C-alpha cells in the first residue's frame, strides 16, 4: 500500500489510464480508523484480496473492470459491505463509515 498524504493516497508512479483503482478511507465519527481490514470480494462474493488500513484509515486495491464488494472489518464495529464499480482509467474513491 502506498504511503498516505494529506487529502488521500499519493498516485505518484501509478499510470491511472491503465489501472482500475479502488481506494478510500475508513472512518468512525469523522475520524480515520487505522488497523481495520478491507476485503475485496468479486461479483460472486468470493474473496479476492485484503489490505489493512493505514494509520490514516486509507486503503487501495488494483482491480479489473467490474462490480466488487468491499467488506470492512474494524475493531468495535460490525462488518460493513459496500458495493463499488471499478473501471480501467478511473479511480473509485470510497468513504466507509463504521
């Protein structure tokens, strides 16, 4: 995962035109949630990948075009599922509230 910068994750060195990017931040009461886990599930619900959130609550996945589900597991919170669509040449920016 890339290092967090003010306002979000840096895209330095990422060719956005050739990637389908799903990224965002996990928040609780407006504050970032570090040490949460975000899972990427495909259109059939199958597990594809998992990343921990940074100290600023940020995460990023590189995916292929299609419909995905982000499942967020955070301390002291119920799991949260969020549908997202990924497209090459686009960044799907997602805020997840737990």
